[in-house]
C-alpha cells in the first residue's frame, strides 16, 4: 500500500493527501496537503526512500538517491535511529527518538491523535474493522495477553435505552396514528349501528302497513277473495245502515229517490239509485210505482214497500226539497264533479249562456247543482237525470265534514224538519261516516236495473241487491201474509193480473215478478226455506197448479215463494 493517495486518479486533481499515521485499528490516516505544499507531480514516499529501504531495520542505512533527482526532504546525512515500530499502538513504549519517515524528528513517547488532522479521502471507504490480533499481525508485533479481546471504549456504544431527541415525536406520532385508527373504527361501528336500526325501522313500517291493509281489506290479492266470501254470507256477516232520500223538485214537480248505504263491515259506502218506475205493492196488495207511492203513501208507506221488495231494513227517510239541496251545497262550499252535459239556466231565456258546462272537475254552486241534479234533456231516459242526482249527492258527501258534530251542525243549519224516527243528530252522524268513506275513495254509485214494466229481473238486479243491499229477503214477521212473487211465462200478459187477484183473495201478498224472456210449458212454485214448503203447496193449490209443480230452489228477492206461470196455467173463469 502506498503512503500517498493519488487523488488525481480519482478525479480530484486539485486535492493532495499525505499519510499522517495510523489509527487504533491499524488503518492509515491521511490529511490534505495545503495548496502551496503540493508538489508538481505525485510523490511516492517509498520511491523517494528507495526500494532498498527497510523501515524496520535497527542499524544505520545509507540513503538511496531518488530516481527523479527530487529530494525535498534530503537535508543531509541522517543519524542512526533505533528501530521504529509504526504499528506500536497498543501500550508498547516507543523509543525516545522515533523516526519520522518524512525527515522530521518525532517527539518522544506516544504521539496523541489529533482529531482535526484525521480525515478520510472522499470516495474512500472507511477503515475495515479488524481485531487487535489482526492489527498487530499486520504491524509485526507479537500477540499480547489481550489478543482474545477487543479494546472497547465506552464512547463507542450508543445504548438503546438512552432517549433520543426524536423519541417524543415518535411517541406522539404513534399516539396520533392509534387515535385516528380508533376514530375510524368507531365511525364504522356507528355507521353499522345506524344501518341496522334503519333496517329494523323499515321492517316494522312494512309489517305495520301490510297489517293495516289486511285489516282494512285492501291488501292486493286478498281483498277480492274476502269480498266474495263476504257477499256469500252478506245477510249473516255484514251490517248495513240504510237511509232513503227523496229529492222533491218544488219548481217543476217530480221526485228522485236514492238509498244511502253504509256497510260498516266492509267499510264501503254506496248510493243506490231507484228508478221511479220500480214496481211496488201497496198495503191493499195493489201494484204501484215508486213515484206514485212517494206521492200517495208518504215516507212511511214507501219505506215499508221498499223493504218488502228489496229485502232491506231502511232506518229512516230524508226528504230533501230542491231549495234545501241548494242551501246544502252552499254550506259545504260548492262541489266539484264531472258533468256530462251542458245545462241551461232555468231562470233565463233560451239561447242564454249555459249555467253548467260539460267537462271534468266542474265547480257547481248551489243553484247550478240543483239545475244539474234535476235536468233531463229532451229524448233522454229518466235514468240519465237520476244518475246526475247521484253525482251531486256524492259531490256533497266529499265536501261535507267527516266529524259527526260538524255534520250535525250543517244539517241543523238547513232548518228543515226531519221526519221521525230520524233525528238531526242521527242524520248528521250517518252523513259524516259516508263523507269519510267518500273522501277516502271507498264510495260508489249504482243504478238499480228494472225491466220495462218496473219489475226486478233476478239476473240483472241480483248484483246490486245481493252485493250492496244484502242479497236476501227480510224474514216476515209472525202472522204476516206470505209474499209471493209471480213471473209470467205463459205468453199472455193478462194472466199476471188474474193471478194477482187470485192470490190477494187467498190472503197472500202479491209481488210483481215481471215477464219471462220466453214462454215455458210447465209452471213452477219454488221455495228456498224448508219452513215455506207448506206455504208453497198452498200457493200451488190456490193457483190451480199440480202438487208436482212445487220444488225447492232460489226465490226472488223479497219473496217467500216464487211462482213461474207456464202455459199449463189455466186462470179461473171470472
């Protein structure tokens, strides 16, 4: 190894270094030569001394001339010096006159290490770690008793227990990281808790909604089946409150009749429109029409006759004259309905603007509502006017208060006299229930179909009578006359009147059953209840029919016994 480091070879031509000694590990230590001392070319300390120079010789040596003739340290003959151990760094006393290879007298004793002169050449790796034995071997010293141990100094160690300047910062950072992680986990837990709570609430709302729909009978897929089962057991399972209302046209005359029905079992409200041509039987057993019965028999007689024909239990009669209808509409704040025709103002001349215009959601005042409810255009059937009356009644119910007390106040404000057994409070409470159903969409209006002669057809009117009004006839009171419905299938119209006279004379109540669609050869006497079998046999004898004509089956609504007069019926000679 050269004593001088050729820095120029490493790309640092301006920096020159010289050997100043060896450290405690036996590694050479260099220092930078000041610029004014730098030689013109690289200097080899060993070349200057000559290849024959032995730094470890103990006798005097002859200086060897330099090959390049340049001897900056040649100051004259050198005196003999004792042997110099350059590696004696482990406690062996050095000679008093140490030899400096650079021609300078070394001070006596061990030279202390100068920290500011210790430097390593840039790009030069630090001294390799060597054991004491290896270092002394390199220096030629004999192994001492401490060869098996390394000479450690306390300053060479940095204990891990000793806190550093950054320890507090590291602890703070760890705490911050841990707290942030805990906050994130807590946020996740709270989010999961909220999601679970929301799911539970939605499930409870869904279950509650389905339960309410099931209780109200509005659950899709179950409502229709429930309705069907309800209609089959209508008389026994369903409760209905029924009131008949007669609209009297005080200006032009005439009446319009409707039944207001509150089915408290199915929570369904209905208006059943009754044509004026509906055939009824008066107290004497004679056949009459609904319009004539209202004028002649009054409210009580008409109500009983309707119960007989329809099998209902009407609780009261509400007579509503057109001026009261006008006041009622104004009290509820006008009505909104879909009108199907233009209605002229009855107080104006022809050609004047219409009082009511055809269209959707038309707002009608009291006067317009009365005009629309009583209007019948030329050539229209009476049923057209009756249906307009039904629209006005449903419009009034939608605007009437759903509170019983509020509706009662409205009825009392009209100032009309309510016929017994109905009272103001009864009528107000009844109308309030219908108003609530009408506002909720659980209300409908239906027209009772009748035949041309005013009689009911079992085929066409069964839907209204069974589904809305109850479907079965009211059982007659004890001791009352047996009600007999007669349908003429003989092809001779007069046979109906002849059978009526015979039955009335026999003590039976006659009910008009109308005419059959076609003639039948054999007559039939039908009863539905086993208790009426004897009555049916008696009816057959009264009409002169054979006992084989009596059979069990379905009877007409409102009747105890149904009779179909066939071509084998022979009326008695008058």
